[in-house]
C-alpha cells in the first residue's frame, strides 16, 4: 500500500473524548490537527463551539459525538444534541447506535433513532457507531444495513470505551455490507501506523484515534524498511482473541469463543503476546 | 561552523604533556563526533594487538556536535577505547553533566595516551589544562573522589572518575560522573586506572556555536513536542524509571532468571519500577538537558542512592534469584562507590552461583540468598579471594572452572536483561554487536516487545536482519551526536538528521545519516577483524538454543542460523563476516 503522509493524515479524526479532557487539551488537539492537516477533530459536544472557533477557515472539520458512549439516550435527546452541535459548528456527527434495541431485534427503533439524528444534523455527515464488541456478526451486518437505510453516511466500529476496539475483521465485514456507497470508520485501539494501514487495507477510509500525531510522525519510519509490515500472528487482531467475559454479554462472548473451536489457527494461539 | 567545535585535547600522561589539535571538518562530517570520532581515531592510531591495559592503549572521552546545545538530552559523553574485557573496540556511554562541561570548555574529545608514573588527574578549566597529582585521591571511592575534587576545583566543575575497581584493574570497572552516572560497560574504568588517571575534571563557560540557530531551534521545538507526546518518554520513564520494564519483560517470559536458566521471575512485582516508586524513591534525576528524567534517587538504610535502573534491578535481582529490593539497591550503591558495571558484576555473580550450585566451584553464594552478595562486590573491587576471579568477568570465570557455556556473554561482554529466545531480532542484535553482549546497539525490544514504532512478531526471523542493521546504523550515528538512546522512542531518523544539519551546516537527510552510521559500524567491524575476531565470535551461548522451560517465551529457541547469513549478505560482508572491498570503498574507509 502506497499512501502519502498527507493522505494518511486526511483520514484521521484526531480524537479526545475522555471525561478528564480539559480546555487546554482541546486547544492542543486543534493545533495539532491544523499542523498535521488531519481530517477532523472528534470531541464531545461541550467543546464544539471552542474547537470550531479554533479551526475556522481551515479544512479541519469538527466532529461531535452524540449519545456517547452508551447510545442509550432517548432519540429526541440524541437529535437535540446533534442539532445543537451542528449549530455550534460541528460538521460531522458520530452517534452511538441503540445497541440494546438491536439486540432486542427492535429494528424500527434502531432505524428511527438514526433517522432522527440524520434529520437533526442537516448537512453534517452522520457516522453510526455500532460498538461491534457487543454484537455478533449477523447483528453487525444488520446494523450496517439499517444505518444505510436511515441515511447515515458512515458506519463506525467502536466508541473506544466498549469491550473491544476496531479489528480488521469487523472493518472488512462492514465494508462488505455497505459497499462503496458509505464510509467505514475504524476507531478504538489504533495506535501505530501499522494499525492504521491494516485498517485501511481492510476497508476503512476514516480512522478515529487519539494517537494521530504518533501515527503520522512514526509513519516516516516506513520509508526506511518494508519489514515493519511483516505478517503478524493470526490471532493478534482477531476479535475472538479480544473477547472478554467481563466486558461482553455472555451470549456474545461465547459466540466469539465458539469461532476459536473451528479456527485453523487455533494451535497457534499459545502465547499471551 | 566555527573551528571551536572541532578541537580535541591530546594528553600524554607518560610525558606529562597536553596538546590542542584542530580536527578537519571532513572527519566531523563523515563521523559526526562522539562514538564515530572516537572509533575513527582509535582505528587510525592504535596498533593491532595492543594490550588494553598497557600504556599503548588509547582512552578517549568524546562529545558530539549537538552537545550542550538546546537539543534535549545532549549532555552525555562517550568513552572509546580497546576493551580489556572483550578485546574489541568499545564505546561506553554516560549521562550526567560532564559531557556538557567538556563541550563548553571547547573540546569535542580528549585523547589520552600513555601512563602516568604517579596517580594523576586532568583538570580542564576552559583553555587552561593541567595534569595534576592525584596521590591523595588514589584509593578513594567515587563519592569521596568527586567531593574532594569539587573542593579543589570549585562546585561548577564536573568530575568523571574511577573508584578502587578501576585502580585495581578490574575488567568490569566503570567511569563515574556525578557519583552515580556510569560509563559502565567494557572495563573502561580499568583502562583509565591502568593509565594512572584517577579523574578528569572539567569546567567550561563557552556556548557551543551552531551553524543555523533558527533551524536548530525549530527542530528542537519539534523534538520536545515529540518527547511530550510519546507515552514512553512522557509517562513510563519519568514515572517509573527504566525499571518499568521489569513486569513487562517478565510477562513476556524474557526476564533472565538464575543466570538465564529461566525467563520468568516469580517475585518480579516486588522488584519492579512500580515498587521502587512506592517503597524507595526519594526523587527523580535528570541528566543535562533532559526532559525525560528517568533517573531514580532512592533511600535505603538512610543512604541516598543513585538507582537502581532496570538492568541493575535485573542483575542483582532475578539474575541472582534475589527479590530483596533493598539489597539490590545497596548492591547498586556499592558499584557506584567502587566504580563497577552493575550489569557485568551481577551477571558474573549469577554465573558464579550457577557454577557453585552445579558443583563446579566452591563459594558461599546461592540463588535467592542475599548473604554474601554485597561482600562479593567488595571482593571484586579489591580483587580479594574469589573476587579476583570474578573481576576478570564471567567468560574467564566459567572457562577457568571448566564450564564456558555457563557464561552468558557475547565476545566477552555479559548479556543484559532480555532473554534473546523471546525475540529473534534482539538475539541477532546481541550476536552481531561490535562490542559484545549489548542491548543498545539495536534495541529490537522496541518493536518486538514494546510495539514501538510498530509491533512486530517477535518469533519471526523474516525481515529481522534488515531491521537490526537499520537500528545498528542508527544507533552508531545517534551515539556520535551524542544523545540519549531514549529519544529513539519519540524521534525518527529524520529528526536526528534535521538537528545535525542545523547544527553542523551539512544538509543531510535520513539516508545520509544512516550512511554515516553504517560507516562507523563497518569501521568498528574492521577494527575487530584486525584484532583477530571472526564470524565465530558472532555467537550466542549454547543455552539459547535450548527451549525455555516455562513462561511467556516457553519452548522458544534462537534461530541464529537463519538470521546470520542474511545479515552478512545485507551488510555486504562476506560469508566469514568480513566487510567486502566494495563496501569499504563505498564507505570511503579503506
């Protein structure tokens, strides 16, 4: 894969979503986004107005999370939050899907929830966070179809606060469902340029990460060797390896681990690295 | 760049004379300074076959073109000589504040020849240079020596000195600055002692000139930001020190335990960086110009101690089966006082314990037993009893007792705190290191264990020779600037090139920077070949070809046979490990 530093930077949503994020951090985030020409900054709604002011007259967009990180708010609340964020300067909205409703099979509620946010967001692009670690594959596919039908522009893997981050497996699955008509954003656990390139190779065209600066800076190492991209152990990025009973519903956890039983790489899953 | 930056001081201790020389810019451009400059001078000026502890050996203290500028961590110095422990060319690096003072005094290197008939110390006060009597200092430990010399020369001076170990020709002897920063490895302290040189004291007041101050400032600003953004340099190292690695390396099953018989230490948590923070830390320590501050100042038995860092924790801890943090720290302190390399001392004691437990030698030492450990360090420093045997290093010790395979060394230098069975690239780095068993020539632990800059499969051999060479060339060039190795977590090759371009006025990019590193590495190799080293010396102890019994690296062995031929080929060395004429010509080092 040949990707320029600039092209890689444009794909990055430079992210700061933690509860302890101070105003100074937002300022730093925006300054870095301008320096490195990232695609967007991804922040909580409380910081949107400030970030929009810092980024005005630039190509860096303000992306605001909505219903974050659980996705369990009333649709009206999500819609209101999205509308306010857009009014304050957000050009992109990353909303968390109603995961529980999807697991209930309440497709109407999931879809109307997304539609409400899409309507409230006006011209702003909407990305729907599936929180893939809480879903089995059929549910991920269903969620992608609903998001597309509801008029969203992107599907996104994870909040970064859920049971697991982005995996190339999930990105590939999501890309296969949405095709080329929608974007796929990989988010959660993307810390190195190798992580980034693997996600892009799997089908992602946007990356959510708080390690944007390191990724771009370290990407300069790539010029000096192709060995960085040597194959890894097959289990490293497998969602089944990352499954965790303490963080996932039991049925989801067991579904992931069931896959290990028939996995051809099962015998290689020995060590803890 | 002004002439000021190219000045070296030659000292003939035999004749009691000093001479200032101006280096040609060409040497600096091709070798940068520090390690590269020292290697070039030693290669050109030292005849082959010289006894490292004879007056004919040359001892060089060097700094680099970035030293004492605004570049972060650029206050270090490097000692280059022919090692009495390995017989190879050797560079041993030291933090603290001595390096910055040397550069401020106007020198990039001190080249020391001969032997003084009576103990001496060198006193450099800007342009004034004196060889002074040190009879009153001979026999003193490094703390007393430092204090006495600062009384004599003033508190602004910096002292690099040896302790009793260096005086006594212990091949594990270090040179100490600021009481606890060590040019530790390779027995450089013994070379200094063999010359009758107790200390070098330096004070400078000049500001090093740089070619393009604005460009350098811009590069430095960026470099500082990168250090601040990096989790290793901004969090792990400042908070826990280098001993933050104890738990991580143990989890990977690579924490050498009981002289590398195992890779997991049951009590690792108790000797971890986290535990040092909770139990012993008084304050952190940072070297000149360092924004990281990985150094630890601890307190045990009401003694304030510099250290311990990761390698020291390992050497006196898991390597000897000891889980007592206070004893480990006190062992560190003794090494500071005597001027000893903690890695080689701890590793050699671990070797002695295994020899003892296998019934091959007699001693009171046992794995996990603190009794006798501190006394043994005393005995090594003064070459008393069994200590005299250990003072020669583990290779000599194990050979003497009929079990050379129990010395965990490469080319005579004790291997540090990473079992190479757990990381194939790191194993190749050990085997091919020009100075012997060293983790810093090519720190493949970064990608293979820590995931920096990206995570590599530590078990794969494919692609590793290429990366080992990349890191070796980079480290050779970095060591010539001279900056701290930890910057490598935050900076890429281009950052170093940017800074050196601005400082020296030579517009080089990353590729040229690496080429300089390759030139230095190859010249070191040529020196070693000239001394009689062969491909057979690019070896690892037999132990690493048998699987580890348990832990995170269980069942693993080193696949050196797969790695080494490819390494030679990529290096453009022949199958005997000798650089080809074409390469020598290409690098212009013939």
